[in-house]
C-alpha cells in the first residue's frame, strides 16, 4: 500500500509539473486495458457458447442412436410408425389426385395404371382405419399412450403402410383365410339354384362346371366363360340373389354388410374388371412382377402362398388374356 501511495504521489507531482497530461495518459491506459479485458472475456464467452451449442447439436443428432441403444424395441416401433405415416400421406395424396382425374374424365379408368386403380380401390378402407389413430396422436401426450397400443394391436389399428414385411405376410394370410370361409356357402347357393335352370340350354354344361368345382378340379376358362349368359338374368343376376348369398359375397370381398349391399358389390365387380383391363394394357400377367401378381391374387381372393402357385396363376391369367 505504501508503494502504491508513493507511486500515486509521484504521478501527481509530475502531473502538476506537466500540466495534467500524465493523469490523462494513465486514465487512457486504464481504459484501453479494461477494453482489452472485456474483448477477451467476450471472445472466451463466445467460444464457450459455440462449444456448448455444438456439443448440444451433436447430442441431438445422435439422440436417436442413444435411444435406440437404451430402448431398442420402442425405437423400432417409433421408426415403423413414422415411416408408415410418410407412406400413408404419400398414398393419400396420390388417391386424391386419382379422384380428381376420374371426376374430370367422368370416371374413365382407361387412362389409369393398374397400380393406380388398386390404390383407388384400397385407400378408402385404409383411411377409415387409420384416420382415428392419426387424429388421436395429434393430441398432447397422446402419442405416448398410442405407441404401446399400436405395438400390441397393429392388425386392428393400422393399415399395411405401418406393417413390417413379416406382418404383411402374416396379416394378409389371416385376412385371406377369413374371406375364404365364405367360398363354400357361395358355392352352395350356386348349386341350389341349378334346378331353376333345367329348361336353359346351358343347364347340363353348367352342371358339369359345378361338378368339377365340387370335386376339387378346376374347369378351364373357356368352360366358365361359356356360362356367362346365366348371370344376366334370374337366378344368378345380382338383383335376384338371396340375402344370405349377398352377405357371403360381401364378406368374400371384405365389404361391410350394411347399406347399399348390391350397389357396392356391383361397384367392386366394376373395379375388378377395370383392373383386368389395365393388366392387359400393360402387357398381361406374364409381364407383372411377382409381388404385383401376388397382390392381384389377394384382391381377387386367390390363395397363393408359394412360388409354384404364383406361376400357376400367371399361366392361368395368360390363357385368360
């Protein structure tokens, strides 16, 4: 302290002799020094902030990997759900684009691809199934409740957009089995109506076709097409089918049994016919990829679980064309 006082007294003495210029210089030095210190502090603080932000950003970028290590099952479900939402939204946009095209062309399907007609056929059902889940997931904290539910009940709550390849195969097989249960009742209805056709020229031929089907054999395509006139009037026309027959047909095609039953069956038959036309426009079934052919068989209720079965369907379709 004595040294500082001595130094200050000396500066004051010199300052009086030099007209105060030393004090001014001293204050200037102090200001420069303080400014320099502040700039150093600011630079260091900025470096610390940049470092902290960079570390935080790196943590966020790797956060999904951290969660995946700690909660692998939950993260797998989360990824499947997010990817499913993207795929679902993509198909939804495509569906509305197709609807606009059909409205402009008075529902002319001749310009559409087979894949587009299949999407037009499937998306309304998928949207009705998934829409409640997506709406519920948008509520605060609802997603944390929803995630375990969709993990436990993917078949009931989600569409095929959210399923894994294994789930698509398993659930598709289950759905197809439920549909195939109704084949036998429909066939029985066809048999019981045969007696009403005794006076028809195709009576014996149609009886042979039904006999082959009943014995497990497959009639050829030409034999079935020859009986087409039987379905233009009573008793096999859609308007003359019994209520029970119509219900089984609806369940065969995964349609609900509520209102406008016959109208919806007629619409389904129309869409299937348009799909067949699109397949022919694109070169026939022999030019279709295996997975696309498998999907076509599923839509029509064909049980195809092996490559040999798909090859048989491909050959049958080629003969049909």
